[in-house]
């Protein structure tokens, strides 16, 4: 690595954007990609793309009883979740996860996520078919208890002046 860091672009060392909470909640609920990160038993961080979004302004991501993530969170509930809308913005939530076993809430989550699911919106699958696959007795949710948020608003990268 170079002895001295040199900024070669106005974007090299730009501070993280400060989005309003309402804007961050919009990104969380309308994400196209959600990456759930947790710690393996050896302490190594690992992430996976999962379903995620809001229910009554609470942050949730999906899991099931067979996933390593479920066992990982039982052992150590420190997590981070990245919600992304390509070419618009991303929001990272750092906090803790708690397991949600309330099947009525799990069903509601999948009903809400089904409205955003590409399989349903593209017409490749009906909502009923989606629910038969997505909502099973093995499904659970993680409720994310946020400790910190940070965001990146890609719209701010558009230069106002091209100097």
C-alpha cells in the first residue's frame, strides 16, 4: 500500500450520506437486494441474500429452521443487514436479531414481500403459488433491533457542475 493516500477524485473520500429516517425506511421496504450478515461459530462474518423489509416500521428478514443463520443467531445475535435499490441508495443496519416465531407475523411478512417478488410481479408465478413456496411451517423471521444506520445515496454522486 502507498505510504501516503492521495485523493484522486472528489468521490474518493466523500463522507457517507445522511439520509433522513423516512428515506432509509423507504429503501429498506422497497429493496431489490437484502444481504443478511451474521457471525459463524468460529467468529467469521458471513452474509447471504434473503428477503427483507418492514412491518409497521419494524425491520425484518426471513430465515428458516434449516439455515445456518438461524443457529448462528441463537448463539450470537450481532448482525448487520444491507438493503439496496440499485442506482438509487443503500442502507446498512447494524444491530441485533431476535427470532420471531409468531406464524401470523411470518405469514404477513411473506404476503407483503410477495408484492415485491420478481416472480409475482413478472407474472411467472401467482401470489398463491408464491405463498405456498415462501410460507411454510419451517419459516421464521429475524426482527432486527437497530443500533446504528448508515446509508449511501447514489443520487448524490451525480455531479452538479462538470468541472
